[in-house]
């Protein structure tokens, strides 16, 4: 009897209760209608008379101890969150599968933030454009072969023939029409060309174009701006070279290469052993383009540039097939989880 009491007292005092189920179990065992102390009370009649008082006291002490322990744990559990299960803060967290930004969004953001640091604002405009903003204002005269440079998708809305914009220069024409120089703007957006889809061509892609118009803007300003961009984007040691080119809306025009990001110009299979990678096209805004947007070319000059976001992403991430950007294959997209 004495042993049994000591055993139960030990059990009560060493009870460790961490949730409401365990608490209920404890209550039933020590305090319930069929608790384990009841048989002890009934056995009391077999205890020798001289011990009865002491043993009776011990059983009562045990009962009180059980009540105290129950009350303590009950209070502790009800203080815990939601009065429910006790929360174990040492458990590992639930993984949060939030996905990743699309590589095109990552690079677009990066390009925007580089130009924002040198005073450019962001402008956006419609994807379905009229002939004026996509072509005529940009010095593509009617029937001019320059229009063939960009195979265009046409759509008819309310009997008017509209084009899916072939570049975001159309947005910049709108900025020139609606504001006065100085103008510093970049226009990111989706553009469309009627090309058959392959690893190297797609019927839509993403562009960022830039436009700078002020008094006395020179070709040197253009070169310095592009050099700054290239070094921010591809690293401080990046070099640039300009090759003469042709665009209807700029004169003179140039194609810009950066020193190969893989071999730093020594020659490798990425740059096809030339040491250079093409990143963008640029030039001084043609005076007739300024005039078309009501800016006096005798007072103002400017430069403009345009780049494909896919192309920049391709160089940064070594993506070799343009189609991957729009197929939404999670095996591709998952690889950009660390990029933000
Ligand atoms: C390329 C080349 C270029 C421009 C875009 C532009 C815009 C206006 C006036 C004059 Cl409003 N030019 N934009 C100029 C030169 C090149 O893009 O390869 N893009 C992917």
C-alpha cells in the first residue's frame, strides 16, 4: 500500500503534459469518477488501525497533488495559442512554395533600375498601334522598303487597320508628342513580328527602348550611356564596340557589342571566337522623327537605343532557345528560383 502510494505520487509529480489529450488522460486517471485512488480508499479498511490515519492523509495528499498538477497544466495549455494543441516552436517550418519570377521579368527590372539611376523614367503604351505611331512618325514612309524590315501582324478594329507594334519606339513617339524636352525615358514592353518560330526567332518578344532628348546631346553622350549600362549589367570590366548600322529612325546608327561575358574577349564558343556579343542597336534620333513629333531639330537633338530582353537574359543565363521563355515549362522556370 505504502509502495503503491509512493509510486503514484512520483507519477503525479513527474507528469509531463504537452497537449489537451494528455491532460484529459491524466484527469481520467487521477480525478475522474473511476480514478485510480478510489481502490486505495476502499483498501483502507484492511490497513491496521494504528496506520489508518497516516495512510488516509497520504491518499488525500496524493489526490490534492493530482488536482494541483492538473490545474497547472490546464492553465498552461489554455494560455497557449488558440487554447488548442501546444505549439512546438522547435519544429522545422512548413516549406513555402512561392515559385520564382520569370527570367524576362528579372532582367526587365534590372535594366529599368540601371537607367532609373541615371535619371530615366519608365513609359508604357498600347500593344495594338496605329500606322502613324508604329511606322510613319518613325520615318517609315508609305511603300518604303524599310517597312519590310519588320514583318508585321495587322488587325482590323472598327474598320481601321491597326498593327501589333513591332517595337516600343511607338511608345516613345507618344512621349515626344505629349511632353517637352528634356526627355529621358525607357519603354519596356512586348512586341510582335510575323516570323516563324524557332530557337532564334519568335512571333513576340520583349524590348526595352531608351530615348534621350535635350539641347546639345551628342554621339559621345550615347556611347557613354551605353558603356555605363553595359558595365552595370555585365560587370565593371566590360568593354563595348560600335559597328555602323542602319535603322530608319536614327542617323547615324550603330550596333553595339560587349566583350564576351564568358571569355572576356579571348574567344570561345559562346562568342564564336570573335570575343564580342551583340546586345543592342542605337543611334542619333533622325531629325525627321523629331519633327514628326513637333520637336524642333534645330533646337534639340537626341539619341535612342533598343534591346531585346530575351537577348540580354540569354547572355546572362546562357539560355540557348528563345521558345523556353514562353512555354512555361516549370522545369525551366524553377531554375530561376534564386534570382529575384
Ligand atoms: C534594336 C534596335 C533601336 C531605336 C531602337 C528609337 C526610338 C525613337 C526614335 C529613334 Cl522614338 N529611335 N529607337 C533606335 C535605334 C535602335 O532598336 O535592335 N532593337 C531590338
